[in-house]
């Protein structure tokens, strides 16, 4: 790599070291330069600012003298230093905050944290030089003038057009001490706002390198975006219907007919689909910068190449995923940032909030065999959770564990979250493997975290903390406290905190117990009727005692990892051979049921039962207290062929099939749209508190006689509703039909609305359904007798109507 070595003239290049350095700062007016000019005594800046000019072929030396200013003035011999060769910049010592590259005072301030580096070099790189793996300019920072505490900093004025930056850190390379300094490597600033190199998704660099040199974007005073007055929607969380979505997968399939498929702008083109579905909040799967080529390799099973499709392997937390943009690296990534902002603005216009899935549990740098990209090169022992001999703790299952509760790291995380809220207008965050954020940091001690020792404090690295400092900081931050905070309350180290995650009254949780219970009950497993009742009420067994509400439970049946809804009723076993790991990856216990035959090729009766079961799951999700979350594609029955771990497929397996959505638009998609709309209409299906006996009554096959026995597969309840008067909702998960007796309501009658045993469109009797009156009359003789026949594996919703005189 061809490089030019440049140094700041007010840095460590002074040959007479401390004495002259001291004199420079104590008496800047007494310094003479070789041209005989004397610095004015009213000089305002204490550090030397050099205006960079072209020096042509002049000798790269500068002679510096300290003049004898009279009694008491130190006399220093001539010092010879390297002449600066930067042609475009004025350089001064800079400021230690804020971290990152920041525009101010007509220039750019660079500040980066490193406690253990002995020297730091700022590397400036043009776009053209980056493509050739060259460094355009280098500035070595003086530990005396360009360092405050453990923060290295410098301020530059000049022309930064098409300029990127990175750092070289020099220090000890001693893995057994947790140190991985390598001054030959240019590493990313953890605070870089855009990461630049490859601009096209899935495309290798010209030399075939999956990890080409990357650099951060230098901010510009011209970085502006017209938000058109955009403000946060601030929906009460109880009113949300969340949709987990993958930016690329949503529109990449050719059937999307999107103008810009697989991009942020492509998603904008399809926002109206989400509006039609009744979605008012999208949860974006990871959109921080990651390397999709991290797992790049030929997949002989499918004949294509494996990639990191999901993106749970972050390279930089401030930068959006550049290759999800149509702009790519154009304008040094600024256009990509604006595409994300445009997506969020357009979502808000349609009444849709935007939550980001963030991965603060590990990074793409992996274990000791991983690449040095950013955090490891800046200060590995600070950013990662390490054992005493430098080994990486692996609570994430991905090679390393982010040292979340270290003071520097937790401030970094808070700064990042604040940036996405204030600058990018996101409405909240879902924290992947959030339990890692509750574990004690490396070198844990109470004094380090709380400021005072705690008697009997024997906590070791990774110990779960009752009051984790990071979660405390986020929960009480004046900016972050007002956004949605959702924890995936477990990690791969065995810590499972569903219902017990430290919450400060505001954190919600992905309710994994809801998923497992609903799956077990709907497929007809004995012993889950009482557990289902808890789920329908918002899981008070998990959240009520801790002072939380139903909306602290994010209810879901399916998510990105695991079976889709269609596969949940089609496969008993995972079918992950396409991943190239001999079906050894992915969860083996899915609580799924194939309805009698394995796979998509099945009898007509099995296929009918599968559709019924899909409707049962969706009804349960929509009538449960708490916040429902739908996984992308489940609204039309997307299948991944039984693959429950599709992290590596950039193909039809993970792509939303718009052609299939159209095919089922009058079938399951219609049913889902009507159910979400029904939930939003009902005042009682998004309660702010857990339902009491005044509002909810449980029933069995007879009114007021619920059956909570181990063999019961029937759950029914009535729910008072200020809009619909009263609802009757029942689930029959038995293989046997049942005729149920309805509660008597003098002066009123029960009218049918939903019956999942009926074929579309009669599964949901909407008011505009042609032939609705005829369909209702078919129930009349039962309803007149206050009865209703339920088929096996079905659910119903009835509503109360006054009897026509």
C-alpha cells in the first residue's frame, strides 16, 4: 500500500521534546521561526495553527528557535521537524468532545477514544484512493497536545470534498492481555456516520476481497435534509400493531415491480401495503452497517452463494447499511443516509412508526481469529468482554460479547441511540439478545460502575446485574425514555429473563413464553388451557407483579428466526439442508404440527386444516392483550420450505412474494386485514391494564364454567367493549367438534363475525360481504337457541346486537 507520511507540526515531531514543547505553550509569543518572523504577542490560540500550502520540492524541514526574550526566558536550541505536506488544511489541536467527526467553527473536529494506544494517526482518504487502497494524507497526533484524558483529537479546516477518514492505532499487540494494536491497519471510527467501500450489495471488490479497506465519511456543512416538519407519532404502545420487516427482502423479488427493488426507497414504494394490512409500526431488521459477504461462500445445495442476509453482525452502529440504498456510496454515503430519513418521513406520513432492531450484544469482529475493523483496533480490552487471559466471552454465540456495562461502552451505546432518535427520527428500538446488556462488564467492580464499593460485592465478569448501569442510563435518559424500548430478554449463554428483564417501568419484551404457549395450545397439546388464558390477558403472570402493563408484552407467534406461520402448520421438523450445514443448524424444538402430512404436498383435507390453523393463530394474536407483532410475509402464507434458520439466503427463500400475496389477496390476506382492523376498532383489545372480572368472564362449553383441567383444549371468554358492547371469543383446539352454550343476554342476541372453520370469504363476515345475510341465516337456528357449533381446531368471535323488535 502506497502511503504518504504526514505529521502535525505541533505534535511529537519536536526533536527537543518536553522542554521546547513546554515553552511553546507557556510562551507562544516568544517562538521565532527560521524566516526570522516573530509571532505576535496577542496571538489568541495557545496551540500552533499551520496553514497548509503546497511546498513543491522544498526540503521537508522546518527550523524552530526559541528566542531569548530577556531574563527568566528559556533558551532552546534550534529544532528540526518534518515539514507538513498537507495541502488543503489548517490544523489545530481540536476538542475532546463530541466523539466522532463533527462540523464546527468552519471545520471538522475529530475525536476518538483509546486508553491503551501509545500513538494515533488520522488517515484522510479520497474516494479514488480508497478504491486503490491508498492513504491520501496522514496526521500523527501528539499525545501532549492532541490528547485529553484518553481521547485523541484534532481540528482541521479545509476542503473535505470526497474525503473519508480512519485511524491507525499504535500500541501493544498482546492477545493474552486483550490488546490487538496493529499500526498497519486503518480502522473505522466507532462514531463514523457512514461507512464507505463497496456500494453494491453482494458484489465483491475487484480483487475478490470480502473485507476491503473501509473508511468513514467526513461530515459536511451541506448535510441537510428537508423533514417537512416531521414529528414523532408517539402512539401509545398499547395501540401498536408491529410488523417485523427486512428492507432488502421486502421488495427484492421481481414480482414486487418496485422501481428500486431491495432498497429503502423500494420499501417506500410498498408502504401502502402495510397501511392496508393495518400496520402502524414497522420493526426494521438490522439496518446498521454490516458486511453481507461475511459468510460468503459457494452453496453447493442451491448452486448460489451464502451471505449474511439477516445482518445481525454489526460493523458500525451509527452508519446505516449503505448497500440497502439505491445511492450506494454516491456523495460519500450522504445520499444513503437521506434515503433512510426519507423512508422514515414517508412512513410517518402514513401513520407508521419505525423501530430499529439493534445488535449491541456483539460485533462483526468475532473472536481472536476475527478481523480488526474498528472496536478491536481502537481498544479491544474496553469494547469486549474478556477473561483474565484475554479470551473472548461468547454470550452472543457469535464469537465475542460487547462490554455493554463498561462506562465508555455504555456511553457509546447511549450516544448512538440518541443519534438515531434525534437525527434520524426513529421511534424506538428492539434490542437483540438484550440480556447481554444486563451482564457485568470485564474488570467489573462496584467502584468502577457505581462510584463506591459495595460490601460483599463478588460479582465476576458476565454476572447478571439487578440494576445494570446501561439499562439504567437508557431508561432515565431524557431523550430515550420517550421512545419504544423492546428487549429480546435472553442470550445464548443461558440467561432467560422474559418477565424479569430490568425495566424501570418502560421496557417491553419479546414474549417468548407467549409464542411457545400459543403454539402448544393451538396444535392441541394437553395442559395449556390455563397458560393460554394468561396469554390472552397480556401475561399478568409475567408482568403484573413487577408493576408493568399488558403492553409490556410483545406478543408473537412467528419471527425472522424460526418457522414462518405457513411452515408452522406444514412441518414437524426443520428442513435446513439448503444452509449447507447438514441440517445441524437451527432450533430443533419448534412446537409445530404439520396437520397430518409433512411438507407442502398434502391432501386437500390437510391443506384445509392448515389454513384453519393459520387463521386460529392470527385470531389469537389479534384478540390477546399486549402488542401483536406479525412477521413479514405471514399475511399471505409465505413459506421457506421448512427452513427455520434462513440467515444466509439472498434469494426467493427470504424474499416477500408479491405474486403470492395477490394470489391470496381474497383469502388469508383479506382475513388478516379484517382482523387487524377489528382489533383497532375494539376498545377492549388494547387495554392499558390487565382485564378484571368486571370486564372479562371465562366460559367453558357452558357459560361461566371454564375447564382448566389438564385435558382441556377449550378456552372461551366474554369481553365488555364500549364500541362493540360485548364480544364472545372461543378456541376449540380439540380434534373433536363441540356445540357450545352461549351466555344469555336478555334483549340481545349473539351475531357471528369470525369462524375460522369456514372457507374464505365466510371466515370473516364483514359488513360489505356479498351474501352475508344468507350466511348469517345459516346460524340462525343455533343462535336462536343460544348455541353455536364449533368444528375441531377452530376459533370464533361473536358480538352482541340488540334484538329487533
